[in-house]
């Protein structure tokens, strides 16, 4: 919004407040909306160049990469030992040589490869199924057999197949047919049935409980592709979820298994291993189990680790309440299982980084938050005895980057360990598996992502922040800077009018804990004006409102909303991850009563004290999914603070959302007469408190958060005789699909009308 438009709004607001011209409201124009739209992803995509390196490491220690510049692609070779960075070849010359070799026109501006190798006799590239070596002095390329590395597109297609899971070498593909597991030989197409006793709702490798439902099998291949670890999933007595498609004529009913918290019957797993060649199924000697993963929602098979020879399988077992984990070791030949180690928590156990098995030395690299921080520990695989701590200190270890068993070195990512920096910035470190010194490898302020050379001698470090574009540097194994590789060109983005968000720090509801967030202001910001504040929130508990602190040209529609005359904030409240275990557990068992709302309120109040241009008497909030839950809850639980809320796809009552979610973060459902421990968290029971303006929205085919969550709130608002607004999207899933632009426009309209006190343009269309 330009300064003259802002002045007009302030002027009009003064007259409305005094009663003069009460019939007139200021107007936000289609041009204002077009200005806002410029800051959506569609408007900023393509305005940032460079700042990215994907190295191809060579055996001689050098590496190559393709760099994007404003004038086109540049192909670079780096010699870390010599400290040199050079252009490897001229794209025009390469295009002529490849065109001649392949008998087709290849443009220099669109060379069909990213990876390449600098060789003694030329430049090596993969195109299609063929590896070429090009002598660019002679402008000729010779075919040298099959491609040198797997085709990235083919690998992606295999990895994201909707119906099959490929063996590590890609020669076999496992799939489900009629509740049984089959395998297909990729070369011949021959299909082999591996199991025979799968029946409806008690099938092998099925992925169809709760909000997860697909035809892709859930399994883990052994490294040699001979064995499969999976489970037979029993859902025969599990309750079903129902959704109805909107259509002309007889409605179509969708139904699937969807267990809820407190249900007596939930999905149970019978773990098995399968010898693919022998077509032999061996059940593991375990009782039926509740989960296949230590993380929520059973999203993956990351808690299965095969030995290199496929004879042993390490796995994790967790009870229904997620409060403990047991690591077990199975003999894949006999199915015998023995327990190795068990760890428990008062709330819920979470293996933040996952865990790793070192088969050669019979050890486990284990992640634990036993001292309130995520750290790494080394255990004996056979006895379960703790050998030593690997890492220590405050600030969570968030990811294991690499383990070199030969040098007994682990590279890992951690947050909050660099003094004076944003605690959510990720940094890379190195330590010995046997304990001792922890070496900081990326000390510069920013959010870091590293790629480590096979030798471990060097790493490529890319770092940025919300207000600083990426820089790419080469560092040695001790973190010393070797050279700068790339910077990011944001000149086109700045010419577009972009300005970075503010990184802000606030005091939490306890008066001590520091909270962190991002604040977005209009690009024509006037420090002498007063701006309503909108909170775009996500309460977790599995993630926060912001996510990665790295640079982005667009943050959803936060900046777009700000362009319409607001300031927009996102705050990671107490109860979200990325800090200590106690910070993450701040509202365990109080998902609705807290839901980070005390943090959101305290944070915005603190911001208003810091920045006088924030009008804390005009406060809005919106969110999607868990954010929809908090947005409605904000207006019900803090009706005198929040004025306008937009709740999209909210899981308003955890008793109406899949069992694994609520039972992990709220605890097991405990009934007490006509009520239970989930009831105080439900939004609909507080709907009578509504004072402000509330817009509810939900997709009627939402198979993640069923729409009945929102309809419970609708019924309660009707019963309380409250005015509210509602959009139900026919045939839309959780994210609204093709109606998402419509929802964005309605969101803008709602805040403009009810928080800014203005008239929005009529029927503005985003994307035209």
C-alpha cells in the first residue's frame, strides 16, 4: 500500500471513529490486491539467481558443479588442495560437440546435464543412457558406454512411485495385490507372489490407517535386495471414516479405516521378514505391536536397519502411548528377537535424529534427550551397554549428516550451540564416536546446510537467513575457510520491491523464556502509522510456525497480507521443537488449553512494546490444519485479545483426529464418567465465548483432518446463537487444491473488511 493510500486509510478511520461519514468506509482497490499478489511465490519465483552448489566429487579430490548466474549457466571445477575455482568449459563449445555426437540440436542455454567430470582426456557427461567424453579442443564427443551415475529423473520416479518400492539396485519392485505382497523383476516383467495369507484389512505392507492411505507398500529392502522387512497390518475391527463426494446424482461414499484416540481397536502390526528368492515369510517372535516408527504417524520405515548380509535386522518398538522405545535385534533366518536397550520419557519419546547401527563394530549411535537436550550416545549392539557419550551440551543435535566408521567420525547438525545467534540456526559439527572434542565447522551467523566430501577432508557450506541471501563456501575438515564459491544475486528481487522480514525476539509467557519469530511489514512501511497485527500460527507440536530459518523470496502470503496494510508475525511458541525437550513438552496433555496461545499472546504484546507502530488493539490470527485449531481456539480462549480469526482445516477436537497424533502429544484418552481428559482441549466446547469475527473453512473430502472437526464447531456456534462465516469446499482435500487461490483471496477480504475496516475489491481473481 503506497504512502498516500495509507494516509487515506488513517484519515478515513479517524472520521469513522468520530461518527462523521459513518456510512463511508475506505476502499482497498484491485491495484492494492495486485501489489499484494506480486509477493506470492508466483510473483517472486525466478527472481533469485545462484547461491546453490550441488558438488560432484571426483576421486582425485576435485569437484565440479553447475552454477546459475544472471547471464546463464556456468560449469565450474574446484581443486580444494590448490585453492582454485575455474570455469571448466564453454557451454557453446560443449553444445556444438554434443550436437554433432548425438545428431540433434542441443542449445548451449539448455545443456541436458548438471553433473560432469573433468578427466585426463576431456569432460565426461551423462546424457540419456550414455556416458560421453568430450574433447572440446576438437569439438568432439565419444560415447563411452553406459551412464556413469543413475539417471536422476528415473531415480526420482522410482523413489516416488505411488504403487511400488524398488530394491536398492533397482532390479526388483515390490507391490501389493489383493492384500498380499508381490515382487516384479524390472528387466523381465515377471511377477512373483511372496505372501498368500493376506486378507481384507489384514494385509501385508498396507498403508491405509488414519490420515495415511495409499497403494504404496510400506517395507524396507535389505542392502543386497534379497530380503524385505515389513508387517501384516490388522485393521479388521478398526472403525471407519466416511466422506461423501459432491456430484450430480447419487453421492459417492468414500470410506477407509481411521482409528481414533481411545478406540479399543486400532491398527496392530505383525512384523515379518521375507526371503524374496525363497518366497519364505518368517514372522518375528514378537507380540502384535502398535507402531512401526518412533516418530508420529508411522510415516516411514526409518526405524529398521538391515545388516549388510541381510541376516540381522535392528528395529524399534514403541507402546501405544509413545512413552518408551525398545531397540531389538532380530535373526532374519529364524525370527528370533532379543531386546538391546530401552529408554522411557514421562511425556513421549522421540528419536530426533533417528539412530544408526555400525555393523562392523557392533555398535549403535543413539539419540536421547535424557538431559533435556538431544545428544548422541554410543551403545554396544550386543549387550545394550552404554559405551560413551558422543556429544554433550545445550542445543539439540538435529540430524546425523554422516558417519565414517573407518575414522570413527560423526558429522552432525545441531541448533542453538553458537553463542549470540538465533537458536534455530542449524550448524555443522564433527566429533569422534569415542567422545571428546566437538568441532564447530560452520561458525558464521546463519542457517547452514553442508555437503561433505567422500574423503571427509572438505565440505561445501551453504548458509543464509531470512534477511540474508545464501552464500556458499568451501571449508576444510576443521571448519577453516578455503574459499567462497558462490553468492546469490537478488537484484531482480529487490527491483521487484522485495524487502526482508524482520527477525524478532520476544519474552515468553513465563517472563523468562525467549521466543523467536519473523515480522513482515508493508514495503511502503511508515513508522509513524499504526498497523493492525496478524499472527500466522502453527502450534505443532511436531513443528512450529516458521520452519527453516534459511532465505526465501516468498513466505506464503505473509508479505502479501502485509502489503494490504498490516504487519504479520509468525512465532515459534513454547511447545514446538528445535529447542530443549522441556520447551517442546511445554503443553503436553494440554493441546487445546495451551496450544502455544500463551506464547503467541505474550509475544505479540512484547512486540507492541518494542514497536509503537503495532496496533495491539486490532489483532488477527489465521492458520491451517493445526493452525486452524489454534486460530479458532484463540478467539474462544482469548476473546478480548483477538478480534478476527480465520480457521482453515482445523483439527478442533483430537477425539476426531487419528489416534497416533493425540495419543502421542495429549496422552492416552482416559474416560471419567461422561467426560474424558480430551474434553477440555476441544474448541467446540468454548464456542460460546466468541466475540470477534470468525471464518471457518474446510474441504469436504479432507482425508487428513475430517471436516466433521469444523462441523462440531459450527454446531456449537449455532447452538450459542453466534454469528460466524463458513466456507465448505466440495470435493476438496486438506489443502483445498484448485480452490486454494480462492481461499487466499477470501482470507485477504476477511482481514481487510473486519480488521482494517475497509472495503475489499469485488471478486478479485488471483492468478489472472
